[in-house]
């Protein structure tokens, strides 16, 4: 099952479950993977930035990815970003042999010019191989690499195995419109556009032409709802469910503590056994946990799935 340019829906970014002592929690991986399959996700992404991928060694990364791939029938994208191409190439080969649908590649922060960005992706595509579908991760707020719509068009034109953009620019609505305009005028072949940023702008991203979401949130069912309702033309209903979740979504989007919030809520929901992150990591204070509990209680008035 290979990733294609017509992929649509929600591909949640899966966190990596850990025991409090830092060991990988296999039972929670299985429970989490089953959960994503039950809520209508179209696929999964493992070893993304919110999956604490840099905290895993090579063998652990392959083991986590392989376990998820074996457990689900959904297409699984694996993050293979690495400081060097040797590590990227070996991880990409291993996960594709395990049955991954494709890989996601983020640009290193050292890239500054358009030609450097385009050249990097050409080299990365050569390293992983022309038969491996890949996703561009466009996340300038964290990676400090700014990709214009024109640069993305060049990457897509130069690499036949580029099938998806993970769009995480902010503000980025006009970028989606520009890329879809390229498709309409025939200057760029169609690719899938799935959006990140915790789903914070998903309501309007869908209206601008995004195919879905490729991000985390403690209630990915809401993301599935928004994408489905938007595709059906049910604009008011899509915004209603999105607006109900917006206070918690906003709280989870805080830099530095967002993953702690997400894991805490997933633990409250019984999906993860622990909200532990592997060190180095920050946690939630007692006050922060109480604030999240307050937001869950308020959300539960509008969405029964939040009554944990």
C-alpha cells in the first residue's frame, strides 16, 4: 500500500508511548494504533516531531514503526528526517521493507535559499530511491526554512515520487490557494495537501483546498469530523464542532508543553497508560493539569467524547 497524490482524510501524528522510566510502551502502541483505526483515520504518521523521534535510537525507531505497520491496515507514513543522508536512507529502506506507505522529510534548518531547498529535496529523493513516495514537511515556524509556493512547485516537478505536502506554514491559507491555482492552470501536477499545526486552522484550510489533516490532537475524531463535514459542504456543522474544541486545541498548541498536554489527555482517555515523555522533556504542573481538566469538563458539555 503506497502513498499516492490523491490521499485524503486525516493522518494523525502518533505520539510514541513511554513508560515512566523511559522504556517504550508496546501495549500502549497497540491500543493507540487500534484507536486511530476505529475513529475513521485515513492513515497514520509515526516518528514525526511530536512522536519524539530524535529521542529514539535507530533500532527503536524501526521497531516502533514496524509494530504500528503490522498492527494496522491503514497506510503508514514514517518520518525519516535526519541530520545526514546515511541515517535517512537506512531508516527509509528499513521501514519500506516493513510495509510503510511512504516517508516524510523535513528540511534541515541550515537551508536558506530557494536553490538550496530544491537541491536538498532532489538529493533526499535520490537517497531514498525513486520508488519511495515522500511527503514534504513545510514547517517554517520550527524549522526556520521558508518554502514559497514556487519552491514547492519546483520540488514537485523535479521529483516524481513527491506525492504530498504536509502544510504547516502560519499564516498559510494563501499558500494553499496558490498551490491549488498552480494545479488548475496546469503548472503543477496534483498532490495531496494535508495540514498540521495541531489542526488550529483546519476549518478554513479545508475550504481553501486542503485534502485533510496530518497532525496530532488529543481528539483526532474532531479532525475527522471537520474534514468529512467540509467535504460534504456542511460548512456550519464543520465550524460548530471545530469551535467547540478550539479552547483545548489552542491550549495544546502552546510551544514547549503541547505534547505534554496531548499525552495527558490521551492518558485520561485510557489510550496511553502514561503521559510520560522520554527525557529531556518538560511536564505539566499541577495548575496546568487542572486547567486541562477544566477545559475537558467544558468540552464535554458539547462533545460527549470529552467526558473522560
